[in-house]
C-alpha cells in the first residue's frame, strides 16, 4: 500500500461516516415528521372525559401515546369537523333535555402557531342533540344535523354561517321533514342524522332516520341567509322502516353508500348530478338471527377499493366489503371491534391501521390493516378513553 493510498482511506472513511450520519439524521427527521396526531371527541355526560383530546399516534409502531397533547373542554362533542386549510376545528355538542346543558350547540377552535387549538366561538344549533355536521366546500357554512330524540319537535337541519375568522354565527336556515311513522318509537318524528356535501360541493345530501329518505338540497351561497333549496327530485325514498343514518361517497364521486340503522342494511347507489340510483341493498344480519345489529359509521378506503361499516348493537363488528370496478359491493370479512358500540373509526393515510372508537367500552382500539387485501388483522393496542364518539386524523406537517 502506497503512502498516497493510506492518506485517501481515512478521508474516504470520514466522508462515508459524514454521509451516513447525515442520512440517519434525515431519516430521524422524516420519522419525526411522520408522527401523526389525532383528535378524539367523547361524550361527557356519563364519563370523566373533558370532551376533545389531541393525541400523538406513531405510524411506525401503530400505537397511540396515552398522555394527551391537549385536552379541550367541550360538552358532549359527538362529531368533529376539521378545516385543516384554515386550521380550524368544529364540534357538535350533542346536548338535549336530559343533559346538564339542555341546549344543542356548535363549538369552534383555531389552531395556533404551537399546534394547540384555542376556542374562538360557539353558537346554538336551534335543535336537540346535534349529532353530525359538515362544512361547505367554500368554508362559509356549517350544515348541522339536529337529531332531536323528542317526538316534538323532532330533528332538523340547521345552517350556520361562519364569519371571516371561522366563528359560527346564529342559524339562518332550518329545514324539517315529514316522518314516516313506520317504527312507532324511532320514527314518530324526523331525526336528521347526517348532512353530506356532494363531491362537487353543489348539493347537500341529508339522511333523515325518521323519514326513511335522503333529502337533496342545492347549495347556492349567493343567497347568503338561505343557501339551501330543495333539488329536483327533492328526496330519495328508502325501504319503509330502514332508518338512514350516514352516507359516504366513493372517491371517484360516481357511487355512494348508505348505512341503514333500523333495518341493519347497507345500500349502494350510482350518483349523478344529485340523483341516487340504488343498485344494491345488503343485509348485515342473517334472517333467522336474534342478535341485534345497528350499523353506524361507514367509510371507504382512500384508494376506493374497500368499504367499511361498523355494526353495533349486540354484534359489535367491523364489516369489510370489496368495491368492484362498477361500484358494487362484495363482503370479504367480519372482524370483531374488540369492544362495545363501535360508533366511529378512521383509517390512517398509509392504510396500515384502523382506529376504532368503542363508545360503551370506554376505549380506543388500534387494529392492523392490510392495504392490499383490505382485511383487518391483529389488535395492536387498546387505550382507555371515556365514551369516545368520533376520530379525526390530522394531516402531518
């Protein structure tokens, strides 16, 4: 070995070490940036939860950190709405006559430079038990579903304008529907359970459990105080006594799927310009079964290849469907939710994990998911949280 060669090797070694150190640091920074945060809504009237929790989720391990990053005091936040573009959070406070606060409300928070949410306002929803809300595509309005468990006045859809800073203003428009009356207890009055904007933002599809219909409204913000008007046709009729709950669109905007709470079914539709054309009606329970089923949450995978439905009651499973090229559903799995009353769930952006809010078990459950097959695998974690109601994933910075 020559002297010149001896001199080059330490230099090459130092360079290699420097490159390796830089790579490790870069990977460490990437891993840190890939850490996710989630928001959990939870009922407060029968738990010790403060309302909304912000938690850290490690996507490399599939684990939630037990210690919250932030706790937001909020009464019965049953549904969360994220406006990540503007750094805002909204929650429906599912209050009613039986609660300490008998008035249904909507709360709002703004995210600050540190990532914490600061309260910016609150408004009355003009109805009992607001259980769902959605944001107009332009961020100008909240569409709030007042479930309204009392027969009189029942439920309604409320429109709340938002000011330039995102604060909810008083309700400017209310819509109420005619109940079907098929189920003597659950359908004696209307019960609006969800209001979902169409993929292009021009319509709002409102599922009314008490009416056995999905009502369709055109959205026109040029009429500032009354931006909604009935479309033509104004509604889609569903089987008598079926009780529509939540509707979700396929990522391609051509299909939609609806959980029918009372009949324990899932309906599949083609969607075109406000019109839902039903193609499928699938039973989630066997005809001779005495087990009580109650479909709740319904979501597609981000790639549009799979549909997931939480089935509560006494069954407590997540039911998995493959979505065929034409939008039809084919059941492929039934997986226990590892708890009671899986009210909501969320799939991480990489598709590798599902987080389930088991409301009556006071627990969040993390389950492994195979992005290729769509099937759910082993349980990775169970974390105690009082009466969890909703899960929203924050996009990593």
